[in-house]
C-alpha cells in the first residue's frame, strides 16, 4: 500500500506518516514535506523516483504526471485499467494526503500583491485530491489533519479505511477544492472590478472617449457568478416555527457586529428567531457612537435611546415601552456594568448583547438560567458589507444600508427652521427609522423613542400607531417625527400636528412634496428633507 503525502499545513503529519509506516504503508512525498519526514526518520520515496522526472518551474510542476494520476485513478476492478498500468509500469497509489497552498491566508494580508496571490494558487494539489476522490472505491483521500487519527485507527484495525469512510472523505475533498477554487475566482473577479474602476477613472478624464469606455465596461462591474463559502456553525432546534428545520452557517473571516462570531457567555442555545432579531439589534447599534441601547422585538425596535452611559441609555429605553420589551432583546454599544445588570435583571429578556460585561455584571445576570449573554466585537464598523436574501430559485444581493446622511439645518424645506435640539432628535430618529419595517414612522423626544409604527400598508397607519403610543405616555409636546419614505399626501403632517409634533424629517421625493411643505408651514411645523430614503422590507 502506498500513500502520497504533500502538505502545506504540516500539523500532525510526521506522526501520521510514522503510523502509516508502522502499518506497512510506503510513503511518497514531495519537496518540503519529504525533507521534514526524512529529518524525522521516516523512510520516504521521492516523487521524482515515481515520475522519473524532476520537479520543474520552481516546483509548479511535480505531481502532474501519468505515474501519479494513473496510480490514483485506475480502477482495481477494471482489467483494461490494470493492463494499462502494467504496460506503462505504473503502480497503484492507495492514499493521497494533500492540503493546499494557503491562498486565503495570503490574500488576507493587507500588503498582498497579485504576484503573491497567484503563486499561492495550488494546481497539483487540487488535481491529486480530485483524482483520489473520484476513485474513492479504492483510494483514501485526506485533506484535513483532523481526520488523521480516525484514519490511522481504521487502518490499524482493518488494514485499510472502510468504504464508508472513503466516500465521506471523497465528499469532503470535493467540497474542499470547490471552496478553494471559489475563493480564487472571487479574488480574481474583485481584481477585475478594481481594474475596471481604475480604467473608468482614468478614461473619465478623456471627454467622449472616457464616456464610451465607461459604457463598454459597465457589464464588467458586477460578477457573472458569486460563490458563497459558509461553514456550519450550529444546527438549530427549529426555524421560525417548530415544523421548520434550520441551520446557522458562518463565513470564514470574522467581522465586527456579527452574531456568527459572537462569544456566548451564558444561557441556552440561540434559536433561528433569536439570531434574526439579534442581528437586527446589532445593525441598529452600529449606527451610534455615543452610549446607546435598543430594545427589540420581532426585528423592530420597541425602544431606543442614547444616554450618558449604558445605565442611562437602558433606563430611557425601558421607559419608552415597558410592555413590548417583555421577552425581547437588548443591545448596548457600551460595557454592561453591575448597576446596569441590576436594572436589567427584573425584566424578562431573551438576550443581552454588549461589547463587554464586567465580572460583577455577569455575576448578576448569570443567576437567570436561560438568559443569553452575547459578547460581540463592536470595535469598528463593517467594511463593504453586503446583504444576501434568498427568494424561490435565487438570491438577492445588495449593499447593506449603512450610509446614513447627517441631518442638518440646510435640509430645511419649510419657513420655520429647526432648533439645535430638534436637529439632534431628527438625527436620532433618522438613524432609528431606517431599521423599522416599512412603512415606518418613529416619534422621538430628547434622544429617545416614544412611539414606533412599523410595517403598515400605508404611512398614515404607521403614524397613527406611533403617535398614539406617545400620547398614551402623556407626551404630547415637543415631538419629532421621522419617516423612512416620503409623504404621498399631507395627511400625515396634519395628524402629526394634532399629537404635538413640532419637527419632521423625511426623505422627500414625492410629487406631493410641496403639498406637505405647504401644510407644515400652515401648521407651524419645521420639515427637513434628506434626499435619501430607507425602506426596509
């Protein structure tokens, strides 16, 4: 029995090779792998002795040879294959143990060059893995050091791996090479996109020729294919409802504001709905640099506030809606301390999220057996975030809505100008309303939500919900209203005045904008138009 070993990640390979040799296997190896094994006392056959050909082109060509792939691909139960090997003096290779050049690790380096990336594209490795995987009936293919121990156990017990294990390892190898190739394809396509943008930038300086070049390259701006590489993070108890199965996958590279890379400090396992809601809470928290807290139910904020610190922000958030927060999720962008934890403890919550918890806070909150405590990296914003949503038979891909314009007095469309306090509240409301299901209306006062209207089929319906909530709290003066979309009629302005709204921020863009502005002027309301909408379906 022969095993061909050629690995970049040499973790555990010496012990693996020694155990194979103790079990009577011959070891074939290449380059650095051969030298390491020889230095550790393993008898090794040089790959060049198998191919009768030296490694050439700086090692680019060493295993791409019939003596290798014939030994891997030949079927042991096909007499024509056996005859071909005999006539060409090719011997069987019964195992191929390969892991690939570190392409992903190379391109993750901030100063990586295209030349470095290209040199770390493995050609021979994937070829050997695919050959061995295709012939899994007779060949064991190994691409993961974590499989070494069980492979050795089977060989020591049976003399070889079992057919079931070989099939499983074959599937794993094809998955491994598919992931590897998709990473390369994505990197090269991104390089094409960057080159296209550079060319367009240069050509834009050349009047008409620049315009023609831009049009000609428009088709290159978006990749024709995208590749999604995610690994299973956990199987979930069920999906949105108990009759739906669900799983949670994560990408390879950690990013901030991510549930996939959160550290769960306490509590029971996250559910499908927990993950959806917690992600929504994190996206809202990402809007704010000042101390902030949001309470969330069913992917909509039920209360949110800035404050002097985490405790102050939580106190205002809780007061904003003591009813809806029951069984909800709370996210902070500041450390949760003991004082804040003591305030949280009496409230039934599913999850508390923060960048840090003090030891004293953990001692308080961990007395609640099922409360999930999640520590999430909030050290920086997500770079170039994308959002992927599945539809029947396809996916939608868009940039995550992270671009929130600052609301300023210059956006005023009415005769009456806003006060500095109103501008502050409009900025707060504008950053909250974009995360509420459309049609969305948020009513705020003093950096805190006092009413939230979400997901109604018409805007006036959302406004009625939000304004009624504010009235039920006894807050009927000095209100600021934020809308994620424009007003199709002036009815929302009229209703807002009846409930004590003094300032409105909305994107504008309706053919009825002038009617709403006129009504606001008539009622003494200041109205600002941002020029940017934030629908969230």
